[in-house]
C-alpha cells in the first residue's frame, strides 16, 4: 500500500519544513555575519594603521 502526504496535511507539513529550513538559513547567515566580520575588520585596521604610520613618517621626514 502506497502512502503519501497529499492534501491539506501535506501542505501543512511542507510549509513547516520550509519554515524550519528558512529559519535555519537566516540563523546561520546571521551567525556568519557576526563571527566572520571581525576576521576581516581587525586585519583591515592593522593595514590602515600601517598606512597612516607610513604617511605620518613621510610627512615628518619632509619637514
């Protein structure tokens, strides 16, 4: 005997499954943003500090 989840119950089941999937997708994307952003921003500040120090050293050498 073949069983299927057709009809209203199947629609509700698929809706719950898709809702859980998209909730998990949004959650993991938020976590990636929270944890990966500092991994790029912190080294970027090091580069900016090095560039500002180099710029300050060059302008002090001319004066």
